[in-house]
C-alpha cells in the first residue's frame, strides 16, 4: 500500500505543474531535447532539467543522452493506476452528490407541502 501511495504521489506531484503538463503534451507530438523544451517554455536549461527530472522520476518521461544532447520522450507508463484511483473517487463523490440531491428534493417537497398547508 505504501509503495502504491508513493507511486501516486510522484505522478500527481509531477502532473501538478503546468510546465510539466505542457512538456508531456509537447512530447506527445514528438521527442525533444531539453534545450528545445527550455526554449519553447521560455526558461533556463537548468529549470527545464529539473522539470524533466521530476517527470522522469515519476516514470512519465525517459531521456537518452547522445553526445551532448539529452533527448526526452514519453515514458511507457499509461497512467492506468492513476485513472483507476480517480474513477473510484469520482464514483464515490457522484454517489454522495446523488444522495444529497435526494435530501434536497425531499426538503423541497416538504417545504412546498408545509407552505400549502398554511395557506388553507
């Protein structure tokens, strides 16, 4: 369980940053060097290396160094575990909101009935 949570933590932490999500979208179109990514996102090479490192630690990106160029590509992970976690929680919240809707509807009916009873 702890390892599962650590895995989710790393993924969601990586996805929590707009730049890292942008990097993933960019790599979904084509592989890119860290220099290219830094230029596209208007940031320093050091800053982009840190973002790529977070994505790499989460398994979302892989890098390969050939000569002086480090090329980034999407990792092999497909986020099935994360999607399943989100779906479980979506279902939980959906059920809670459905129950709340029933309570509100019951209260509305009761309020309407009480209002009609006072008019008579």
